[in-house]
């Protein structure tokens, strides 16, 4: 088994395994690149209940607009809110104002948002309707290891795999191009590579 | 193959920036003062911030894609003039009749973040249009590579069994994720 054979097979099988992600990242870029105004989605209330929890206190002397309390404390509160609303998985948490804490639980089909109204000691959970455009763009933008859900973590692992896969396809593609016999493909390849690099540099310098 | 060679810089950029974004490697932009100058133009009460910002950028010879925050109670206007390599922040102090121009410190991570997020046909500038066209080209290329790759694989009989196994596993895992998380 030659080196080129290994390169070709890796290129092929990795491509077949990660094919859905490649198509998804391509297709989901269409609504992102052709953004058009859309009506805001409908959220349906799925839970409303009395809720009391310790809210992180802003550190003394923290700058204006800083997140009150440490992010670990706020995440602990977020987890309490998730449990109270009977939602499991990863989430984002924020405190947009002193009277409210927000939790967003991403889900490709129907995400959930939970509001804790501190003064009213009340928790409200709402679920978004299925919106095809948001489903597709959600697949594109979801990532990161900080959400706190196991399967979100595994998804992030696949995002890394696709990124590394892209770099491997580029590298193996370059090797396969270079190994093609004859001068024609090499000359045209250099032309394509050089013109692409030139266009890229020009656009970046003008943007 | 030639399309892939042409788009190599974009694909390297998207792959590297996705890795960085997935590991939340971005840091706040650090600005350093570039210039400060008197600016005597006055704007009528109620002038939309975007209109005022556009005028300021034009007067400073800094036209281009920008974002502007709502003015503060004293009328201070903060404009972010987008630039993929080093964005500028222009602050207009109407009470003091001056503008301050700051430039972001150049950093590779910030560049890759901005590169990944730059898209769309809304800005009326040629470079933005060219970028949006290149994004569309990458989209077409990715779908084309996926389909042409499938066809080339199917033509190689020896690779069919393992290929089917890889494709079915990939599709199964992807669909399971899309429907559940």
C-alpha cells in the first residue's frame, strides 16, 4: 500500500463519513449570505411556576455593565432554572438587567428559553415553533464546548472533526494534484492556485 | 480540482476560523488611538445615528461598511468602521466638537473571526460584494464537491462496501443529532 493510496482512501472515506456536515455547512450558508427580513418566530409558553433562587450579587467595584457575580455562579443558577422547567441539556445564561435572568436552551428543531423574574419570583419557559430557516442556520452556528450538555459537547467534537477534515482534504488534494503525471494539470493548477490567492489577498485588503 | 485550488485560501480560512470559534478563542478587540482632530459639523436633533455616522465617515475619508451604536445622552456617537484586518473605532464628541479615531490591534485570531462572519450583499461597496460572491462560490463548490465525490466513489467498485459503511454511519449520526439536540 503506497503513501498515495493511503492519502486517497483517507480523503475518500473521511469525505463520505462527514458528507452530511459538508453539505449542511454549504447549504446553511445560503440564508446567511442572502439575509432577508423575516417575521419574528412564535414562542409558546410551556411552563410558568413560582421560583426562588439565590441570585449572584455583583462584585463590589465591578465595572458598569459587567456580568453580576461570577459566570460559574450564574451558570449554577441557570442549571437550577433548567431543572425547575424540566429541561435537560446544554444552555446559555445571561442577566440582561438586575431584575431578570435568561436561559437559552438550544435545540435545532424547537429551542426553549426560560426567564426568571427575580422581583416576582416567577419562572416562565417558552418553546419556539419550528422555523426551517432557523433550523438550517442553527446547524451552522451551533458549536463550542461550554454549553454544558453531553451531546452538545459531542456535536462540538464533530465540528472540530469537520474543520480538521477540511484541512486534511486540502492537504491531500494538493498532494493528489501534484502527483498527477504530465505538465498540463500542474500548470493549470498553479494558475488556479495563484489566481485564487491573488483574488483572496485583494479582497481582504479592500474589505 | 481547479475550483478547489482556486478556493484554497477561503477553505483554509473557514476551517481554521471554525476551529478557533469552536474553542471560543476570540478575545475583545484592543484599540489604540490613531488620531484626534477637531470636527465642527453639527447635526440637527433627531438625526438618525446612521445618517450622522455616514456623514462623519465621509468627512474623514473613511467611507465603508460600518456599525453605529445609539448615541449616549450627551450625544456622543461611537462608530465601528469595519475592516477585516484592523477595524477602526471613531468617536464623535459633539460637545467638544472633535473626533477620536482608534484602530484595532492586528491579530490573526480576530482576522479569522471577522473573515468567517463577513458575508451578505447589503453593503453597497465593491469589496463587500466581491466577498459575498466568493461566499456563494464556496457554497456552490462545497455542494459540488460532495456530489462529485459521491459520483467518483461510486465509480470505484472496490471502495463501495467501506464507502457505504462510512456514508451510512455519517448520515445516521447527523440525522440523530439534528432531530434530538
